[in-house]
C-alpha cells in the first residue's frame, strides 16, 4: 500500500477518533483544561457547554446551550458580568478543586467557590438536565452546581427558591440585552415573607405576582394542566423551593425571564421555540387596581377595576377617568365588627398578596371562617390548599392587594362584609339569609367564558393508556350509553376520569373538537370540569377532573352512607344541582339541555358538593340539540319525562322533570325506577303524590332526616311535585325553581304528575335495562321510541 496514503488514512482515523473523543466528553478534570473552541456535550447529547458570543457581540462567555436545537439557545452563563475580549479563555479545575475561568494572563475572572477539603479531587460534569456539576471524584458528592446559580432560565428539575440551611436563594435575573447576558434589572423568584409567593421584580418594584402555591399550581399563573411539565412546591424547615418536573422527557422546555421583563414558558416544536404561556398579561401588573378592588380583564367595554363588596372608590373622579390605582376604601357608614357580619365569596380569583397574610395549615375552611370572624382585624380568608379538600387557612388583616379574576381558574376568596352588605348579596343570590353567613358573588365571567381563546389541552393517547393501565377493568368506573368511564393517574400523580366514547358517533374530528371546546367553556362550580380531550384514529375521549366520592346514588340509596347526608347537606345538594342546571339552561349562547340528569350523574367532591356530569353529551357526540323530534331517545328509565319518552320531544322542561324526580329521590332515599308500592300508584312519584295530597308526605321521607325540618322538607317535596307535572308547560323553569328554593313565599299547588312508568313501559321492561337490582346506575339507556 502506498505509504503516503496509509499515513493519510491513519491520520484520518486518528482525527476521527479524536473528534469522537471530543464530542463524547462530558467532564472537565484537573489535568484536562478546556479552551475556547472546545465543546463539552452531555451524555445523551442534550446540552453542550462551551465559549460563545451572544447576538452581535464579539465578547466571549462560557455558557450552556441546547446541543440539538438549531437556534443557539443559551440557558446558563458562567461569567455573565465578566466577559472575555478574545478567545484566550481557559476553563480548568484549580489546585483547590474549584472550576475557574482564566484569561490570557492566567488571571481568574470567574470561579466556583465550593469549599473542597482535599485538593485535586474534583471534576466538572455536564449532565443531560443541563446542570453543570462539580463533584468529588471519590464520593461523587456534588459540591457546586450551575442549577444553584441560574441566570435567566429555569430548566426542568432546577429549583428556584431558598435553601434555609445555607441561605442560598436561587432566582432568575434577566440579561441586559440580547447581546449582553450581564445581570439585568428584572428578577423572578420566591419571596418567603408571610405565605411564600413567586414575584417578578424590576429593580425593587414588584411587576407581577405569580402568587402563592395552591396545592397544584401558583395562584397567579393558572396554567391548565399540561402533559409535559408538572410544577411542585416544598416549604419546610430546610427549604422553600419550587421545581418543574418533566413528564415527557422528550419535550424540550424552559422557563425564561427575558430582557423585557416577561416570564415565558417555551417549548421546542417544529424547529422553533413556541410560547406555551407567558406573564404578565392584562390585569397582571402588581396592584393595578389599587387596594381592596379586583381587576377583571374580560370585558373590553367595561373599566377593569371593581371595588370589593362593601368598598367604594377612593376617588370617584379617578375611577371615572379609568384610573384605578388609588383603589377602594370601606363604604361610608360601614360598621365592621358588629353582629350579623359575614362574608361574600368572590369566586375564581387570584387571592391577594400573601406576604402579610397569616396561614394555619391545620384549620378547615369552616374553622377559617370562624377564626376570621372572631378577629376584628381580619378582612378576608381563603383556603390555602385547594387539593386537600380545602384544608389550610389563609387570612388577611388589612388592605387586600392585587386581586384579579380568571375565566376558568382561580380560588374562592371570602371577603368580610357588614350585615347590610351581606343582606344585599344574599338577596341577589336568592339565598335564605338565616342559612348562611356566606353570600356568593360569582366573578363576572361565570356566565360567559367564551371570548377567550381556548387552550383545552390535548392528551396523547399513549398518556391516557399509561394513565388508565390500557383501560383496564380495574380502572373502570362505569359504563354508559355514550361510552365507558375510567379512572386514570397521570405521571404527576393527578387523578383524572377518562370518558371513552363509543364509536358510533358520526362526527368528524374537527366538529368533535369544536364541540368539546365549547362545552369545556361551561364552567360552574356545580358542573364537572373538563380538563382535556384525546382523539386518535377511532378513539375519542374526554378527560375530566376525578371526584373520589363518586356519585349521589352511592350515598342516598345506601343504608349506611345516607346518614352522611343530613338535611342541610341534602338541601345544599338540591340547590347546587338546581344552580348547575340553571346555568346550563340559561347560558344564552348555548342553552344546553342535559337530557340525562339523574343521581348517578351528580358527582360529589370532597366536601360533598354536587357537580353535574355528562352535560352537553348530545352536542359532543353529534345528536341534534334544539327542541326536536328525534328518532332516538337518550335517557334513563325512571327519569324520562312523558313527552320525551313517548314522542322523543325534549326541552328544558324535560330536564326540569328529571330534576323533580332527582329531588324526590334525594328526599326519600328511594329510587323512582325501583320503587314498588302496593296501591293505586306503583312508582315513587305517584306514591309521593298520593301521600302529599293526604298531607302525609312526611311518611315517605328518609327517616334519617329527622322531624325538625318538616316544614322545609315538605316545601321541597312540593317543589319536586311541581317539577314532575305531566304537562311541560305547567312545570316551572329552573330559574323559578332556584327562586322557590331560595325564598319562603307560597308555592302553587301542583297538578297531577305523569305516571308514565306504569302506563307505558310495563310491557316493555325487558328491552330496558332496569335499575331494580342491577348496578347500571351509570347507564344511559338507549331505546327506540317507535
Ligand atoms: C445584530 O445587528 C443587526 C444589524 O445591525 C440587527 O439587525 C440585529 O437585530 C442585531 N441582533 C441582535 C441580537 O442584537
Ligand atoms: C490579553 O488580552 C488583552 C485584551 O483582551 C490585551 O490587551 C493583552 O495584550 C493580552 N495579553 C497577552 C499576554 O496576550
Ligand atoms: C462565591 O461566593 C460569594 C460570597 O460567598 C458569592 O457572592 C458569589 O456569588 C459566589 N460566586 C459563585 C460563582 O459561586
Ligand atoms: C492530580 O491528579 C492528576 C491525575 O488525576 C495527577 O496527574 C496530578 O499529578 C495530581 N496533582 C496533584 C497536585 O496531586
Ligand atoms: C392553628 O390553629 C390551631 C387550632 O385553632 C391552633 O391550635 C394552632 O396553634 C394554630 N397554629 C398556628 C401556627 O397559629
Ligand atoms: C387578630 O389578628 C392580628 C393579626 O394577625 C393579631 O395581631 C391579633 O392578636 C389578633 N387578635 C385576636 C384577638 O386574636
Ligand atoms: C403520541 O405519542 C407518540 C409516542 O410518544 C408519538 O409518536 C405520537 O406522535 C404522539 N401523537 C400525537 C398526536 O402527538
Ligand atoms: C391495549 O390493549 C389492546 C387490546 O385490549 C391491545 O391491542 C394494545 O396492544 C394494548 N396497548 C398497550 C400499549 O398495551
Ligand atoms: C370523600 O373522599 C375523600 C378522599 O377520598 C375521603 O377522605 C372522604 O372520606 C370521602 N368522604 C365521604 C363522605 O365519603
Ligand atoms: C320568591 O319566589 C317567587 C316564586 O318564584 C317569586 O315570584 C318572588 O319574587 C320571590 N320573592 C323574593 C323576595 O325573591
Ligand atoms: C316487567 O317487570 C315486572 C317487575 O320486575 C315483572 O313482574 C313483569 O313480569 C315484567 N313484564 C314483562 C313483560 O317482562
């Protein structure tokens, strides 16, 4: 062989080897200094470390960037405030075991300052998380890490916040400009005063408050759940920190505080960085509406600032000029700390600045209310943790600052008001005043979540399969006409309920998505919340919040569990279902007719508050919705209104009928479709009707309810009977029902209810799945109504 050629080959091989060696290198050790031009690459080649010049600058910095992202994206800079002017920089491990950057004169310009006990025993390694760690070579103990000294970027698994043992506080600071990674003016981190919060500062001015941790997210950053990151928060004697875990390790994502003072979460998608979320936005500037008011960004025609209940603008003039910065003061003549005080609930808000709030994690919401009421300086309270059934008490003493509303997120804030204001709000809500110390002010968006762009999350089928153990029978919660429901557990330990729709729906993917998006905008505290959807091939699924306490039927029809539902609770449930249904009926853009309201479709949350499930299914699976004659009846035996079952005719009044049945079931603890009685009327409503006319209705009331509520209970029975009257036109609307439940005025005398079960269906009961002995309560029965 030609010796020259052989030499060439050898050197090529050698250089290839050297090259390979170079790129696979992820460590710097004492005898291997690292020069400008060298690159350190993490094991899976996710991140690289080297010298770089940002933007149009020619200065040299040591930094870490994504190795496989085409657009250079620096996530950390070592010598951000001490650039090199030429390519003479050398990064090495010095005799004390620290990582040090020296210039052409071998002068150190940047170094780590870990204290290393024995010299010549450390090495630096770039990990696949983007973390540069300095570790002892024998024990592998990490003595310094770049994650502890972040610049403007927080990567998954990096912590932000305070290490209480060492006093190290990690927070982001912006770059000075795109060309200069030097320490800029904006900072973002955890401020541990009072109840710890995330804050964005410009110099010493707070710009935006990410807020306090609510158990699953930050109060000021209500990002919907995602399937790629999961935030967490730790507050104990060692640390007060937050971190974002990565659910899908393939996703490249970072949180960055940019030069303009915006906090953004970006993900790499289709060869570009896409903003998943950013703040501050409208109504986010700290204290935009001054003290004791809230900011509502959703109606462009309205001034966004509103005084809290019981407060009025500090300056009416400023307010008229749409300058809210002065905030609000207590209304003249308000008498606080007298008897008959109470609270007005502001729903779905970012709770006020907690740096001066008090917290007691061992109190329940009810105890919190009492504590607050007892202390005259207490102005508001809220639950500190929304995940554990509202355990934890946050209370404020003084001005309430930086509140805003959210369209479909946020917490409930209870604002202390005097008796006069309380009465006003109670009346507005149609509440019986003696019943509750808490009146409810829904935030203005309650009835309209439509104008915002939807970011209803899409769940990849693989995630759903993993969460439900491939739809295992063990995870099956129930089976209905529209499909089966499974329990699922996402990687971040969040529980979900997955409704896997049957495949018969003729709808296209876009139609389906549109409908789901529309339905998902229906947000009400008495409706089950939709978290996302999944479409893949034939599969169509809806992902809901998971409610551990199952549905109402597990309680009211169960001999032992029914005692948990004492009368006040049952009344609350009745009112809650009524409000939820009213919301569906009255939402002007949609007017959803539920068509399958029944005990098994009323789920209960931790506090046994009712949430209606399965609303809007007719739209979602593409069955026409307007009052109509359809060839297919969707409904459940025992609940169908006569016009519905016989003629396929449905309207809001058929829902009212179902509500009436449900109400009577709640009061009697008996199932309408499984109740047989010797007598002229063989079903529940017939029997109730007979007794009621003889003034003996209390005989059929669930005996666990006690006698002392006889008046209220018999009033409710009368309302139930009004709802199940045979002719739809005679039945009240849901808004009337809510009024009737809320006040004590006299009620009309009901006309005879429909006895449809007896007259129409006895001969056909085999074609109907019957409820008497089976557990098909989650069933939506489908029959042909020919
Ligand atoms: C670099 O300079 C060019 C031309 O002056 C300018 O258009 C560009 O925006 C600059 N880039 C940065 C990152 O400053
Ligand atoms: C080192 O660099 C500085 C400017 O960056 C230059 O003035 C100086 O002459 C250089 N010294 C040596 C020894 O190269
Ligand atoms: C080194 O320690 C000093 C004081 O303890 C601290 O101010 C500085 O930020 C540290 N620098 C690095 C790079 O860790
Ligand atoms: C440090 O360790 C390297 C090998 O890892 C060795 O070559 C060198 O002599 C050691 N230096 C000291 C001062 O011990
Ligand atoms: C929290 O409340 C409980 C019950 O009232 C009380 O015993 C406890 O001392 C409170 N803890 C704090 C930190 O205030
Ligand atoms: C009321 O709360 C304030 C503020 O936390 C506290 O200083 C005061 O002692 C409390 N008063 C009573 C009577 O508990
Ligand atoms: C779902 O995940 C799989 C595997 O992780 C991936 O191949 C597929 O492209 C994803 N589908 C969608 C629609 O994102
Ligand atoms: C899930 O189950 C189906 C059939 O029940 C099977 O075809 C499929 O391969 C399973 N998928 C996984 C990921 O186990
Ligand atoms: C409701 O569910 C929670 C959480 O699973 C449980 O702790 C609680 O006991 C349940 N309540 C009732 C009344 O079953
Ligand atoms: C009570 O309800 C009735 C029936 O709907 C209604 O007509 C009346 O106005 C209500 N009264 C009050 C005080 O709200
Ligand atoms: C209908 O159901 C009742 C009660 O279970 C039963 O007695 C009757 O025989 C059934 N009728 C038919 C036609 O199956």
